[in-house]
């Protein structure tokens, strides 16, 4: 069987990898180089946070997240076998805190979770007090009176994942066409048995209603700070997340703007994120900014990811800010469907 895939972001690489593992001949087309660092897949914190996202997201995203959380460990083991590359992955939970002045934001977040989560998952949201916060994250000892521990939340290093997938695809003989902007898969790959479009915002002409949401992140290096798990700082204007990575690095983000501007991060965002991060702990004031980035994420009107067959082409799009949380579930469903 032959498959042609347009779009080599997270979803496109995952689909190509899963099909190639099944012995399919796969052609992968992308408008950019495989080393592109400005894509939505590259500009991400790659948090695996189905609980936290349920506060503002809906049941569909939550259920997709639950499926993906079960898939990631097995897929990462298989990817390590296929690429000989280890991908940083942790599932030690996440911490949500707020300064006393913003206690109302934390309370509303907790209320939303307790109202929206199924009863079977509510015990994963645990209230913790000052001393327990310090035991969990020594860096934050004495800085917050109250917080929430979200059991089972996690994160992975998206740069390592994308690189491992690229290596695995080469080893599995996937025919990767770089700098090859596809307008019609039917014309570009007429001999393929299955056509799959995962181009994100590049597919707007074929999916009315698809819009751009700008996201910005900062990568820091701070030897004076250590966190064991992602931390969310609630704030009425710009809730902050700080995601630890190896070698004293941290991915910091929060901005979400309805915009088609794909330019560099703005000074406003840099100042607001930096101010919130410094309030989390002053040690971050001495951090080195090693990278800043912005990217446009594809979103639909309901902010749900979607998988559909349209005019003979399978389309997977609208991952919004849920790419690493939802992509495995959608890709697994797509692969099982086309392999029937």
C-alpha cells in the first residue's frame, strides 16, 4: 500500500512513521526543510496535560488526551528502537500555584476542574499547602500558601521527538520531499492508495473556518533554578507555564493571540512573561535567554482537533494548543481506519 502525506509537522511525521512501520510505502511532502524551527510543532512546550486543559477545554479534548497518554510510553519505546534516540519524557504530575492576590484565579480553576472532570479523575486534583509545596518543589518553598497537584500530568522534549521521528522515517525508507509545497495531493501523488493532509494552517484553502492562533515561547537556561515538573502560575491576565527540560533549561509560555502575524516574539510578551516568571522565583532573573520563538497554530471554531475524510483526502487539523496531547489518539485512529 502507498500513502502520500502533505505536512511534516508532528501529525504528519507520526502518521508517516506509524504507516511505514506497517510496511507501507510512504511519501511525505512539506513546504519547508525538515530542520525548520518556526513551525507550530517546533514552537511548543509539549505539555501532556489533559487535566489542566479540561478547565477551559471540552470533553472531546479530554478523552483524546486520555487515549494519547496511554499511547505515548509505548510509542516512545518503539521510536527509540527505530531511531536509536532517547526522547526526554516525564510524567511526574504538574503543580498549579498562585500568589495571594490571585487566589481567586486558582479557586476558579479548581472549581472548573471539579465541575468538568469525571468523578473517576477528580482525585487526581489534590490541594496542597505551603510546606507540601516546598517538599514537592524546593525552589518554591515558602513562596505560596496553596496550590494544586495534578497527578499524572507530564511533558516531553518536542525538539528531541521531532528529530527522532526524522531519523526513524529515514531508516524506514520514507520518501521525504522537502521544500515541496503541495496544492493538490491528488495531482502530486496520483498513484497513492491513501492521501492524507496534515498541513495545519497551510490547508486553510481546503478547510473553511480554519484560523491562526499565535503562540510565543521563551527558552531559558538557569543553573540556579531546578524544577521537577511543569509549574503553572495563575494570573488574571497572563497565566504562565514553566516546563523543565534537561541541562537546566526551561520552556516558558502563556501567550495566545488571535493573529496571523508569524513574526518574532513581541517586547510586550517578553516583558510580561519575564515579569511573571520572576515573580515565581527571583532566581529566574539571572536566567539566560537562549531562544525565543513564535508560531501560528491551526484552530477551528470550537478549538477541537478534527479528523475527517473530504473529497477523497483524509484531513487531520485544528490541533490548536493541544498538538502533543491529542495527536497520538487522532493518528492512531486514522492509521487503524486506513489499514482496515
